[in-house]
């Protein structure tokens, strides 16, 4: 762990173990986030902070509102009220693709790996600012074909190795086990080149 992150994690040792207590350097801060479906209150969060450089779990029984809370924070749903910031930037009302561009990326309970592409091809999909995504460049393959092959190869390999998928890089994603597909999604989410990602059960700085 880098020294700057280690310092922040060590600082948590002096923080009281109480709900909503201020953190030394929170990367995410949410206040008064509420979501109602008719007469049902699915999410009612007064205050929560996620410390930079840590792995934070959100736990609770089925129907507790965990997934709905993730949907709100990442722009897939809109709250009835509340605000939250990521890296100091207000994200309430921001569309999902913009939230991802700002560095907060989520995965889903049901895996979304593209089964007819290889593991490495799935990883390429996570990289940002790809030339072939622009309409003008799309019709001129020579502008992006070589970049697609060479863009961030070391980062893709590094991430696959960290998730124990480096030996599967040329395998079709559909041949992976359910657990391996979940790991592939997490690795692909980290291809955005930022420091933070989330799933319905885990947040990773």
C-alpha cells in the first residue's frame, strides 16, 4: 500500500467505531439520502462516509435497500431527497456514464461479461477515451485499430494477474465459472484508470 494511503488507513485507528462518525479523508460523503416507492421507504440514510484507501462493506438482509442505495449513488436511480459527493464533486442527479467517468464504477449482482469475447477483449471495453467510440473515428478503422490492440496492455495484464485471471486471458468469457466472471467484472471496472469501484456488496478504494 502506498505510504499516503497507509497513513490514511492508520488514521482510522483513532476514529470512534460509531455510525456516521467523520473520517480523516472521506472519498464519498452522503447526507439525507432517501428513496420511497409509494408508501415503502427503501433507503433512509442520514449520513455515511467512506474512507479513502479502505475496503468498506455494506451488509444487511434481503430487501434492506443495499442495491437501491448503490443505484442512487451511481446514477441508475434518483432519490426523493439527499445529496452526496465523490472526491468533493456533487453527484446527485448525474447520469451513470458521467459518474463512471468521474471515477466511481459499479458492477451488478448478475454478471455482465460478454461471453463471446475473450477475457482480454472484455478488459479492453473498460478503458476510457477510446478513439473508436467517437462517431467520426468509427468510420475510419485505421484511426483506432492499432490503438485498440496496444492501449494499456500492461494495466490489463496487471489487473488480470491481481484477480488470478492472467492464465485465462485468451479464453472466452463464457467459459469462465460464475466466480471468475465476477472477478472479470471487477477487473474491467478498474480499467477506468481511477482508484475506486463498487459492487452491490463491496466498495474498493
